[in-house]
C-alpha cells in the first residue's frame, strides 16, 4: 500500500528507478496515464512509483524494461539490485558475491545452509526466529532465499561444496514431515554434478580433534579469482579479504573437510535419517 512513510524510507535504487522512469516518460511526451496504459497499471500506480510512495515492484520493473528500456537493460539491472535491497542489511553485499561466485565452500553447523533449504524448512526457520517478524516479511525472506538457488543452474556452473554438521540433520525444524522433506532434498542436491555434500559426524571430536568448533563459514572465489570468507555471527556480518586471514580460514575448512564423512557415506547417513533404505 502506498504511503508517505514509504517516501521517507525509499532505498537509493527505488529513488533511481523513479527518476529514470519519470525522465523517460517525459521524454516520450507521455502522461502518467499513458505510461500506465502501456505498462498495464493505473495512473495512480505510476504516480506512486514516481514519488516512491509505492516503489516499483518486481513485476512493474519487468514491464518498465519492456516499455521504456530500449534494450539498455537499465530496469532489469535495477530489478536485480532492488531484490538485493530486500535482504537483511548484513547479507546484502555477500548476496551479490554469492550469485557471481565461481566456487563456494560452505560449512553449516546449527541448521541446514540457506542454499540447500526447502521452502517449508526455510519458512519454519525464519518464521520461528527471534525477534519475531511479520508474516509479510517472513514470506518475503523465504522467497528471497528460494531465489538464491538459481545459482545451482547458472551458466557457467559454480562448483559448490558444503559440509553439514550432523547436529543440523538431527535438529527438527518445523515438524517431522518438513524435516524428512528437507533431508530428501539434500539427497537430490547431492546428485548434482557441481555439488559435493559432506557430513561432519557427531563423533568427529571423539579422539580429541574437532575443527568445527568456531562455527559456520562461507568461502568463495570471485570471477576475478579473489578468495573471500563470509561470517555471520548473531545477525552481524564479516566479509574477509585479507589474504593471510583467508588462508587461515581455508586451512581450517580443509581440516573440517578431512574430518567429515566421504560423499557416499554422507549420503547414506542422510538417507537413513530420512527413513530411506540404503
């Protein structure tokens, strides 16, 4: 719903879209009603977009690109960045890097990594988080999380490896059926040729060595072959680019990986937990 409050809190990208769309409309000599007719929206909706009382939706940006874009891709680019702005503040920079990464090495501890979550699991997890979120915000975050999975089929295919602490496989989120569906989804993900899935077993510290005690981490390689580490403790974020620090995290990840079960053993464990015959 359009509101004066939206005008005050509009993001820089929403403001840019409003200004570019207004300028292009005026250059064509169109009224707001005429542009609305071309877009399939009311004049009031166009006015709300141009004043940021109701910033352009994802669907409206698609139509703006079709009607006003002239092949420039300006509104399609804005669409990508406006989606990123909907992420929690601490995640926005990493989200862009993740989508372009050549490779990802991930270690998940308490819960299944976001890239590998089912929609039902994500909804239960996000909806049950603290502080509590509105239903609208929960659904928005769930859909954003699901959209991240386009990474799996991107061209060129990124190489993705994830090590999941076994504790996350036993922690039931949202109920037994949702958890079983999540485990079966992991099995399907593991069958992708660009995905390696490993489980760090509960008894990995049995003989005095447990490399996963410092928590979750994401290591990624950018298209420029820069190696970065992303950490997100307690809703804060830390993006590390210092080569010496990245190297230390990479060595820790390698140790975690060495203590994990192999791909086939990991898959068999997940299947057993899901109640599937091995």
